[in-house]
C-alpha cells in the first residue's frame, strides 16, 4: 500500500464569497485573511495536506499509529465560519492488509482558531475502540472491536475487493459521542477515498431468515446474535419492517429478515 503526498507549487487563493479569504501555499501552509494559521492540526511531522473543496477546506494528516498501522485523519471546516464539521479517520493494518475507521459529524464544533491538542485528543480517544483484534475464522478475516461497552465482530472475505469498516458518530458540543451506525465501503487505496457504502448491521438476537418479506415465508435457516449483515434494501409489509440482507458465511446468503432483529429502535 502506498500513501501518496501531493504538494502544490502555487498559492491557491480561494473565493471571498464564503466570508474569509483562504490561501493555501504548497498544500501545507494555511492563511486566513492574510494571517498564517498556527494549529496543532498542521505539522510537517504529520505530512499535512490542505485541500480546497469549494465551500469547505480539509486538513489531512498521515502518520504511523504503530509498527503495523498506518493512519490518515481528515478535518473538514466550513469556509463561512471556520467551524469544524467533520472528522474522518482511516486505519490500515499492514499485517492483515485491512482497513477500518470512523466518521464524526459535528454540530456546533469549534473554530480552527480555538482548537487545541486536548480537544482533538479527547474527541479521537472517545471515538477509538476500547480494544480491537484481528483474526481468521473459516477463511474470513475478522475484526473484533469493543465500542462503548458493546462487542462488535466485523467479517470480510480474504483477498477480495478492498473494503473498509466504518463507524458513524454524531457529536454536538459537550454531549457524549453517539454511534449512529456502521458501514462497509469500497476503499480506493491509491487516494484513500471511500465510495459505494452500504449500511452494516449486527443481529441483537437469534433470528430466522425469510424467502420473502412475509411471515409465512420463514425458512429453516437462522442467524445468531452478533452476526453481521449488509442491508441491501428495506420494505414495509402489513405494518412490519423488513430488510433484504447479504450475509457472508461459507457462502453468500441474500434473504429477508425482520428489522427488529437488528434495529434497537424497532419494537419486538
């Protein structure tokens, strides 16, 4: 895996219409209203790359989290008010050739002028799993994580398309970080961009699979608590919510399941 660094040789002078003049020089020096920004998010040691994205700008940092982990973190700011709105973190495990990470959507975030090291460390520490480990079960790569006291086991086929397991969080001021869901996305290794994301859920109890979204179409097959499914589509039938899911075991299974089997906000 190669992490590419891009360096601009010209100054990027961004539009004034967003409220502030944003100048980016050589991709790692940020000027706002002609003032050089000194921030813990911008550092030569972190191989900082600052990217103009129209109404927003993104600060991207890359580093080695450990001997076997490479990491990229991206911070997105609005140009209009210079407020942090999103944090994305991607981790690559060189030993297992696998990716996982998270997105944090932030409401009422801090200005780039006011963000401290403590703010960033506190936010990212809160989003990190309490612990995690990789393994191999029945020729499937497994990633076991403990998140907010909950055990999650993500599984993927070995030597297939590069997928990344993403945790989606929501953050509003001093409120605790909230898990909004999980995704499995295809990951572009060359530019570290995600696409084709699909919702991922984990069963909260043993549940039977159905040939059709109908109670009379129950099969003899079932999945147990903690199993992982990809949601392909959903449907309502007779006041019952259903998911058409993909389950990866010894072979792929595409069948229907009651939404209550995986959604904690659905009634039993």
